[in-house]
C-alpha cells in the first residue's frame, strides 16, 4: 500500500470513529517529533475540528521551536485546526516541591508526561473531544517506550500499527518540515536532552528488525550486533509488559 492510500484509510478510520463516538473534535499534543507531526496532520485531514497543543514543561528550546513550527504549518494549511501553547512549568514546579520527600528521577520524568496527559484531557472534556495518541508500533507494542497513564493515556491511536519507517514515509509524503523529520527522536522528559536511542541502546530501525524477527519465528545466523539488539528488545519488552497487557484483576472463585 502506498503512502497516499494509507493516509486515506487512516483518515477515514478517524472520521468513522469520531462519528460513532459522538466526539466533536480531536485533541492532540504536538511535541515537535515526527510521530505527533504525522498524527496531527492525519487528524487535520479529516476536516473535523482539531485542537493541536504545544505543552512545554521545562522543555528545551529546540523541541519547543519544532512544536511551534508544526502548529504554524497546521494553522496555515487547515482552517479546521486550532492551536494553543499551554506552559506547564509552574504547575510541575509546585508538584515537584510537594513531592520532595518522595524524590525519584524516573518518577519525576514520568510525572511530566502524566501532567501533559491531564492537560490534554481537560481540554478534551471542555470540547467533547477525543485525545489522540501519537505512539508508533515499536513504542506501543514492542518495547513499551512510553509513560503509563502519560503519553500512553489516550482515546485513539492512529499510527500504533505503523513502524517508524512507515511514519517517516508518510511524513515525507505529507510535506512535514524536514527539521522535524530529521530530528533525533526524544521523549523530552530529561534535563540532559537524551535521545530515545541513547536511552534504549538501539535505533528504531533496529528495533523494528527485532520485532519482526521475534514475530516471524525464523531462525537465522545473527551478527553480534543483531544479537545485542535482540537482547535489548527482549529486555524492554519483558520489563514493560505491564503497559501492554490488561491490568491484572483478581477473579472471584479463583
């Protein structure tokens, strides 16, 4: 399936889901990365109202600028898109102060993502909207590289069955700004601006290979790097399984 056909199918799926749910609009956080850029454009193509938000939270200037670049592009291209910038620095700072007795760097990083989720749902509630997820297949179902009840807390996920490679192809076909396409993927939750690849230890292309390899059950001779990537994939998949399966529930009678 070529990029145009895939775009049309996802757009139609979005329109049908919105109609069935009775939602009045789509609400999406635009991070400055390629996934949210593609997803926000897919939403805009439906012709339905879209609220695209930049939610800076102790964010690096480059990420904020890329987010604003995408918002400006959407505004210039689509009349059905409304944009806004909601700065959450002060809210997070107060939360951090209150939680100093429970300080944990990973916990605080995830709290940033969860605060953004709260903001998205507040906007969504005020407009009877759907919060749109921006995770791709490897993130959502491979390595679980997202925050539980943070960027993983959404109503609908248009690109969650697409690999990063497929997302890149869609971005180029849509005319997404090259700076966004070429920007190293990052969750933007850490002070040192670490990229996703630095955190994981493998690129998304390598993780795509590992996911495909695991699903195929084909046995072949692997290079040392492939063995390493497979080990990384399995480590993250196992550690983050709790994000990708239903919440454990005690069943009466068991």
